[in-house]
C-alpha cells in the first residue's frame, strides 16, 4: 500500500525531533492509521460491489469512491449497475460490509442497490451529511429507521421507494440540520409527528404515496417556513387544509392531491406568491375557488380536478399571466367561461369538463389554447368560428347547436375532435378533409344531416370515425373504409351498397339501422366486430331490427343453462355427493351474423359428440390419469395439463389441486372462472370448451395455445428474438382489446384483477389471449365492490395498498406494467419506481427497449413502439382517475395508423410521460 505523503512527512518530522526512546509510540500511530485505511479498503472488497476493480490498487480511484487528503473514504456512491451482483442484498443486511469503519464518511448513496435491510453501522457515521437509500427493498426493522436520527449532521435523507412501514419516527426531530427529507412511496402509516416541526431548516419534504392519516398538522406549517417543495399527495389525510399553510411563503410547489381532504380552499394559500405549481386534485374539497389565488402571479400549473368545488371561476385568476395548465374538471363549478381566459397568453391546456358551466363558448378561447376540454357541461350556442392552432377539442355532452363551422377545417394541427351528444345540425363541412393530422373524429348523437363528405377519404391518419345516431343520408364514400380501424355509422339513413374496399386494419364496423342495400363484400369477414342488423334491403338475414348486438358479440347476461349448471354443481359439492359427476362440455362456433337468443344458447352449449361419461374417461386416458408428464404448468389453485383426445383435438385442462378442491375459497375461484368465461366471447380471451365437476377431480377444459405464456416467450432467448416489434405491439393491442371488451362491453363490467405476462397466452400466430379468470370480479354498480387483495406482486395497482375498492383502473395499471415488460423484455419494476426521477425521465426510449432484438427501423414499428410506451406510462399514473380507460387505450391503438413524424433516437421518456408526441384519448 502506498502511504500518502500527507502522512509520511509529519511522521518523519516527529522522528527527527523526539528521542529514540519514543519511536515505538509513533510507530503505533502509523500502524493505527494504516489499519483504519486497510479496514476501509477491506470493507469495500468484501462487499463485492467493486469486484471488477481489483486491478486498480488505489480504491480512491474506484467508481463512486471519493477520499480526503489522508486517503480516508468520504464518499460512497452506488457503483454502476453492471458491477452489482446477487450478493448485494445479503451483504447489505448481514455479516458483510459494516459502514461503521467509514468514520469520515460524509456522502453515502446506495440507491437502486436491491438492499433488503438497512446497512450495518449507519448510525455511527457522525459526520454523514448525505444519505440516499431510495429505490431498494428496505422494510421497517427493530431500531430502523429510527436509528438514523443519530446522524445529526445530515442535510439530506432520502429513503423513498422502499417498503418501510409503521409510524414516522419521532426521533427524526433530532435531525435539525436536515434540508431535504424524502420518505415517499413507502408504507408509513399514522399521523405526521408534530415534533417534525423542529426541522426548521427543511427546504424539500416529500411524504407522498404512503398510508398517512389524520389532519394536516397546523404547527408544522407554522414553523417550516423555509420549505420550497411540499408533497403530501396520495395518502389518506383528512380534515381541512390548515390556514397556517399560508406561512410557507417560500413554497414553489405544493401537492395535496389524492387524499380525503374536505372543506374549502383556505384563502391564505394566496400568500404563497412564489408558487409555480398547485395540485389539490382528487379530494373532497368544497366551497368556491378563493379569489386570493389571483395573487399567485408566478403560478404555471393549477389543478383542482375531481373535487366538489362550486361557484364560478373568479375573475382574479386573470392575473395568472404565467399559467400554462388549468384543470378544474369534474367539480360543481357554475357560471360561464370567462372571456378574460383568452388574455392568458401562456395558457396551453384548459380542462373544465364534468362541471355545470353554462353559457356560450367565448369566441376567442379557441384561438391560442391548443388543448381544450369543455365536455359534460351545460354550454349552449354554437362553436365559435375563430379557431387557431387547436390540437385537441372536446365539447361532448353539452347543449351546443347550430352548424359545425367551416373554419374548423383550418386548424391543421387538430388531432382529436369530439363533438358527440349535442344538437348540432346541418351537414359535415367538407373542410374537415383539410385536417390532415386528425386521428379521431366523433360526432355521434346529434342532428347532423346531408351526406358523408368524400373529403374524409383524404384523412390518411384518421383511425376512429363515429357518426352514429344522426340523420346522415346518401351513400357511403367508396374509399372510406380503406384506412379506418373503427367505424360507427349506425342509426342513420344511409343508402346504397356497402363499399367493397375494406382495409385490413379495420377492427370495428357498425352499419346497423340504415337503409343499405345490395350484396355484402367478402372483405367484411376479416372485420373482428361488425353489425349489419336492420338494413331491410341488404341481401342476407339482416332484417332483424330488435337486436343491437355486434357480430361475435355476446349475450350480456349469464345464460340460464349456465347459471343452472353452476347452481347444481354448487349444491353437489356443498353436500359432498359421492360417485356423482357432472361433465358439461360445450363448443363455440364462429357466427358470421347475429342469431336469436335461443340460437345463441344452443350454439354456446352444444354438446360434443359423446356424453359426459365418455368425455371424462377420454380425458383421464389422454393424460394417463393426470400424470406429471402431461403437466405443462402450475397456477395458484390448479395445474394445467395438455391432452390429445381420440378425435385428434388437443385441449388444455386446468385441474384443481385435490387439497384445494375441498377449500371453499378455491372452489369459489373455480366457479368464478366458469361464471366469467361463460359470459364473455372475444378472440383475445381464452376459449372455454367446458368444465367438469366430479368426485375425483374438478377441471376446466380450454383451447390449447401452442406458444404458451407471454412471460415464457420473453424469458427465453430464442423465443424473445422471434417476437419482433410488430409482433409485440400486436400482443399488446390484443390484450387491450380484450380488457376493453370486459370493462366496457360486458354487463356488469368484469375486472380481471391479475393481468400479468404469465396470464397472457399466445397461439401459433402469436395472437394474445387473456387467461386465468379465477380472481376476476363482476362489478355491481348497486353494491360495494370492496374485496380482499388479490393479484401478483409487481402488477398490482398502488392504490390497493390502502383501499380494497376494486375498479377497472386496477386492470389498467396492470396492463401498463405488462406493456412495458413486453417492450423492455423484463419486468419493469425498478424502472417504474424511478419514473419520478429526472435521471429516468431523461432516458431515451431506445435505451430501455429489449436489447435482444434490433431497434425498430421501419417507420410504422417506431411509431407503434412509441405509442405503446406512451400508453403504458399513462396507464401507470399513481392517480387511478388520471389513467385512461381500456376503451381509450383500445381506441388509441385503433387510430394508430396515423404517422406522426419524429426522430426515434431522440425520443425521451419525459416526452412520452408528458404526451408530447401522442396525446392519449379522454380519461
């Protein structure tokens, strides 16, 4: 070991001055000094974290290591990810590295290191000023994290994104020098300790995404006057927003969203004149918007959505000259849209949907603002003809009337135009054909007449066209269906023949309740969902004007026969009948057009060519009495077997484990899966042929999908390389279509509750099928949907950590995880936990994609990958109400034939999170 000059020179001088009899004493000083440095070096080596640095003798040159002039380590920062190994977690919590040897340590950053326990010896580091243990797997342990309070010199403490529970330690009040405190995304519960008000030097405090309860303590806000950033969002705080919050006059950002706060917004918030961002969304705040908010002249973002705020929009907000985003949606706001909003020249995004706003749309509001959502209000009048650079306009569900202005076609940046459920009259202006960037056009439920403009054929980017329930007449333009993916022209007066040109990408086509005539194009068979009912002059059996279901649709109520079978089976199992077996096997045949209910039941429950007894014996023989050799997988409550029947048909059998078949909860899951799958019919949902309840065993009979689960296909190198970008995007699309069907086209809606890559199966064509409905739940809108927590760790929506209320948005979050996993090639847990970090947001999309396959080079693939990533990130919003619905996601996929020009290599995660390339549909 090379001894630093700073040590040798003082030692030599001592030898020259002092008598030879004292040399031994000074040798002890040198040995002691060297021993301490050796201890530090050995601790680093034993950690295994710098295992590839042994060729560099000077540990002060290792990555993430800094030393003082004496050679003692003062800074340790997480080594590069490629240097981490599996020993990391155990070393951090057991007999490995002991940080007490680093007595001069000032800076310690062990973020994203996979630690399962608090590192040893931390509490003895009395010089430590910076400690970052974020994005690990830490849990509350005896003495931790309260022991961190011994680090009284700390300026920065970050233990965010862990699994630390219990109350916030009172001992933290001893950290009086602390400037930054980040405890976000943990499991902390209880109230905020009042004693934290002693941390008078705090500038940044983030307690978001925990399970904290109680009132917001007024004394804290009275004392922490240096705070610039305060985030208490996504907890369970209740009570009023304290008036004392007005003392925090240095605040730049304040986020109290996603809590249970009540009462009015205190006018004292107007004292926070440095504030740039104010988030109060998703609470139960009432009263009116205080006029004092007009004093926040530096404000750029104001969101108060999803509350109970009433009154009118105060005129004082005209002073917010720097405002860029104003979101007051889903409140009880009255009055009119102020004309002065057009004076806010920086305003780019205004959302006033879901209120009771009346009056006219100001003529100037559509000139400068690019994103305008005024849907679900009581607006009257017409759409102003003064239209500027709009990119998004939604005035759905108002009382607007009159013609659609010709000028709307001059807004050439418009990508989404929603005019549904109003009283618009006149014809669709031909200038619509000038909106070359348009992706979605919806004008359903109006009184629009005339013909469909042929100019719409020019909109090559248009994916969704919904003009249902109007008074349209004339013929359908011959090229209308070439590029579209979703079309609904039902309930009009259209005549003529169905165009023969039907694009391969069209997914949904509803032409029902018109006066169409002639023959049907063969191309219509390639459309997944189509409805031609009630066209009396159309050749074929399309004269029935009673049913409104789609082709390949479903009977939305559980069939009588299916219900009887489940009830009988429940009785037999409940009474433990011996020697009695029920085996009902049914097949679903493809239906090309709608049938009557009687025909549907007969088709759905048609028995195979042998009776139940023979079918059971065939299955036992095909699996050699369920021999392990035929087992292809094991799930939560059963094993899956592959069986080839005498007919040559290969099926998959999910057999309930014997010990669990006697367990009421597992039996309930079994019956739930039968119940759900007898209700739903969709090409992207696993097909149930039948089920068997027998004294020997219980099993489900499925179609056999050759390629197995998406998880396995991503896990194995060869299979993963076969999944190119177009195939991966197609898998995600199929999954979204299945979930959209379950959530929005089943009555009641069905929530899967366990969407994972393991539960998405692939057929020989690599099409996705959602499977494993044992935990699915039918949402009853008239009763509580609270239930026990189910699902798979890593896919469960974060809100289920503090609520047991099941909604479709739980599936949306899981879908987001699956979409990212498919694009990245591995579970994105760490990536998701770091999304709030600037370092993650600044990543390029190309750098997080699965490296086992080449980056996309085709323009279509690049656009699809960016769209999938954008949708996935939107689905992962911590606020369930901010996530898109699965129907929104599916519609965005349906509209994805619209090329948007961008440089793929330059696209960042930040851009996608802020939807700078693709704007996701309505939430």
